[in-house]
């Protein structure tokens, strides 16, 4: 279909490294979903996570909402008040109680709808211990993805942090940075910039 063209098909997280101007390192993306991708100086690649919201995406926006809903339903089982987290999550999901919460969540067919409700956890970080625990658990899960890539490739960093959740929730970003010992940098350019840089490299060969 494209005679005479030079083509390169890459994983979308490869664009994150390229957009950051990094040839060898690890890209950690946390948004609706989550994934870590790494590239070594000799061109080897590795990926951890990215299995989709129903099977994986630990530490993502969907995962955070799921953990919050589990906490709220556990409180309902124990006949405890929903607390600050529960009140916020019920509001985010337009539910009056835990039973309606589960019904409304099951009716959400798009992962972005689940991820949007994760704001309830960050909004109650200071007022509910469970929210702080969930954010810490998300950071643990994301750091684990990076460690898996590091061990596979023998590459320490830099780690490029990307994704709407990571870049817009300072507490999550701070928690992830605490768990990673290598240099972490924020992605400042849109990922599409990475596609342009990779195309330039391909044309220059």
C-alpha cells in the first residue's frame, strides 16, 4: 500500500521514550491503564503490564477505582459507615449506597468511566486512611512493573513518567519516585513527538 516507504511498527510506549529524547531507559505509563516498556542500548526491548483493565493494569486509574469499591463494599458488609472515601466514590458514581455503587460500576462498559472515578481516592487522601493505602498500593504496583523491565534488560534508567494519572496526581507521582532509585523524568512533550523523532531517525538511515 505504501511502495518505496520506510516503515517501523513499534509499541506505543516506545513513543514515550522517543518523545523524551531517551534511547535507552524505561517508560512508565499510568493512566486509564498501566504499562512499563524498556529499551537497552543494544536495542533489546521488554514490557511489563499492559494486559488490559479486566486482567491487569495494576496501579492504573481503573485499578484504583476497583480497590476503592472493594473497600467501600467491605465497609458495607461490616455495617460501618462509608467514610470520606465511600461518600466521594458514591458521589462519583451517582450511587446512593454500596449496592447501587456495584450496579452502576457493572453498567460502565468503558474503562475510562472507571478511571474517572479514581479522583475520589485522591480527593480523600488526607481524610481517609484507606485512600492513602490505595495510592501506596498503586505506587507499589507501578514500581514493580519498572523493576521487572530493569531486571529483564539490565537497564536502570532513566525512567520516563507518563500518562494522565501519573502526571496529574502529584501524590501518586511522588510515591512512585520514592520507590524507584533511578532518575525519574516527566514526559514534557506529547507522545506523538516520539513518532516524529523515530520517523526522522528512520529516514536518516
